[in-house]
């Protein structure tokens, strides 16, 4: 959320996520034209100028679906995994709109031998579209079909 530097003149002018503008005027009858001008200027800005980058989190329930993202967003994909079995999630295909920033594994508490956890993939988003494909397989069994596949359509503009 950002506040206008004109807040003392116009009243309380606030821009929130999604380019939502809120104005509470105390400028009186002569200040109202200034409020209208501020609204017109804010409406003429490119979409997303005032909005902060979002972090969009998805899990297994998003498999097979599509997402609308904006450049600058962060996409976080969380999938159940158990590397003690030899199976591991890997990026099989990703669109140019996504760049893998970090991949981590979080073990589920309490820590026990053979217990699973969660693989977490963090991507930065750029303009573009395509399909993200993650596969759950043993690294030495590349000729075999993956045990599981996660597909997610991406459109970022």
C-alpha cells in the first residue's frame, strides 16, 4: 500500500494491491477538482505500476490448471516428496516466463527416518506464457515414466 505525497492537501489518498484507489477527502469544495485530477492521473498509469509484486503459492491441487501472473511476481510451488525412497521432483519443462530462483526440501516434523516432507520451488516471473512441468521420479530411471507429473499453465503479462 502506498500513500500519496498530496495526502495533506487532498485528504487520505491510498493505493492498494490490484490498483485499488481509496480517497477520503477533507479538501472541501475547492479541493475536489484536485481529487478528480489525482484519480485521472492514477487511472492513466500502466496496470501494475502502483501494485506491489505478489507471491503466488500453489500445491498439488493446482495440477492441470492455469495461472494469470504479472511480471515481478514470485511463484512458489509446494509438492509432497519423500527423497528417502529415491524419488525426487525435478523441472522437466518450464516456460521462459519463469526463472528458478531457489529449490528447497522441508522435512516434516517430527524428524524420523524414512519420513517425507515437501519440495518447494520458487520462481521469479517475467512476461510470457507456457507450461511448467515437474516430474517425480528416480534420477537413475530416466527411461521409465515418472511416478507423478505436475503441470501448470502460465500466462504473465
